[in-house]
C-alpha cells in the first residue's frame, strides 16, 4: 500500500470510528448503570432533598445511577403494581418512605434492600429492632410524635374533652397508634373519636361526622392521603372552626393551627446516606434504623386568632417557628 493511500485510510477510520465509539455505548452504559427504585404517592419537595442527598454521596441520576420513580397517587392497586414493577426490574435498592410503600415493597421481596424515611418499621413488623433490623428494611423513623401531638392539643384547649383523630384504619401505623391514644386519653380523662378517611372521598364525610359529634379539636395523622389533600383538610377544619394539630411543618405553614414533628425534608436527604451505604456493600440487616434527630414545633398565630384562641405563653416559648 502506498504511503498516501495508507494516510488516507487512517483519516477515514479516524473520521468514522470515534463517532461510532461515542454513539453506540451510550445506551449500553445506561443499561449497565445501577438502578434504584423510588416509591412515593405523588411528586413532592422531599424528592429534591433525596436527590440532593444522593449528590452529596457522589451519585447523580442519569450520570452514574438511574432512579426508577413510581407515583401511586393514593391508589392501593397502583401501589402494588408499581412495587411489583420495581422488584421485576431487579433494582439494587427500593426507597419507600411511608408505611404503605414500605409494606408493599416488603411483601414482594425479602432480598432487595428497602430504605424507609418515616415508617415505624419495628412497630408494623418490617424490622426486628431499631438497633439491628435483621431483614431487608432499614432507614430512618419519625415515630414518637403522635402521642405528644395529642398532649399539645389538650394543652391548647384546656377546657375541651372531645377530640377527633383523622386516620386510615388500613394504615398499620395508624391502627397501631390507637392503643397509645386510648391510654393517653384515659389518663387525661379525654374522649377520642376515630374518624375514618381511606381516600379523598371520605374527607368531607369525616368533617360532617365531627360536626355532628361536637368535636372540639382534631389530630390529623400523617400519611400520603393527608399529605396530598393537605389544603382540603385545613380548609374544612377552618370552615368548621375545629382547632387542628398536624405532624409536618408544611401543614402549619399552609394554615393548620399547630404542627409537631421531625423535619421531613431532612429525613429524606439523610435516607440517601443509607442508599449509598447499601450500594457500597452494606447489608440492610446490619444498618441500625436512626430516629429523627429532633422534632419541631410550629404554631400558626394567624389561624389561632381566626379561631379566637389564645396560645399559652409556655407553648409559644418552646416553639421553633411562629407564623404571624
């Protein structure tokens, strides 16, 4: 082969080969990327916190991992379907923040690690203990605030004795919590009325029941249905002039009277640390479930004024945030 022909051939290869090298492996590399599953009821601000936490651990969606997100929109059938999809995809980890999501995933796999951010994994049987989970579920827990919230409601309304608890009896954490509420109510000589909401369609009827029963205060238990319908619940509580206590800061910011609970955004950011540990070889059975670092008390004075309530000075002094 003549020198000129050889150089021409090399030039042709150089013009074609690099483009093929770049173009062909892109999809192949994506297929080889580590995949994790993310189950949530609806898109929310906590997803950004989780993604930020992953980036802090060196993982970025689309760059060195793929996040398979599924939103079940408070439809139990969709939840079961999406949990099955993630298991079929053989993801490395499933992030299932709340109790329904963690239970749905656990029901389908005992081998894929599951990271929860708010569920009471021990209380509902997902883990053997906080110190040593023993199975495939680990993460963080936000339990421990609900009983305190009932006490706060009683402190806000010292002359009241009949309180409603808005709950979903199909949520194992809710049903499990009722024993603690009954005990606290008996100690304080209070009457508590469980009011059922299994879907958004039940919320209006629930408030009609509260009005008929002469409820003097309301404790709203946290779950995906309550989070997705926060505005509706708060508006109905205001219309019926029922003082309302919640679990998450966002509820008080939106107009609820009071909220006491952990920083949900921070919990989801910290759950990314668990995902990173699992991807690097740790076993879910050996990773202790961490409690929320602290709880936050948020009081909405504007709502209190609209209800004609005077917030005790002792309560205001301990509030982390007062909305005026």
